[in-house]
């Protein structure tokens, strides 16, 4: 399930900290990838699982930050904010 689909299902306090959790998950996964390459582990299962966890953390953090941005923008600025988010996601 993509991180965008997970975000709405989180409770209020978990949703508030989703960007922080996603960023920490991404950092821990990339640290693990770096540690696995310096230890000479075979390029197979462990780095692939860590890449998946890092990608999920990135998606969770990005979705939470964009949701916060859209929620906090005034109603008159909603169309430009929505367009900026769509442009950012497509690139």
C-alpha cells in the first residue's frame, strides 16, 4: 500500500507526527544501506528491503508535509496550492 493511502487511516496524534516518523524511517533505512555496503553484505535481500523501507518513509513524509501545506493554506489560496502540489509530485 502506498504511503498516501496509509496517511488518512492514521489517528490524529499519529497523523500529526507522520512527517517526522517518515523522515526517521528514511534516514534509518539509508543508514542501514550504507552500513550494509561497508560490511560487504551481498547485494540482495537486505539492501532491497531497506530501499523499500526508505521509499515508504519518503512517501509518508512527503504526503504528510503536502497534506499539512494544503490544510494550512487559506481557502482563497487552495487552487494555487493544489497546483503546486501536483506539479511537485509529477517531477
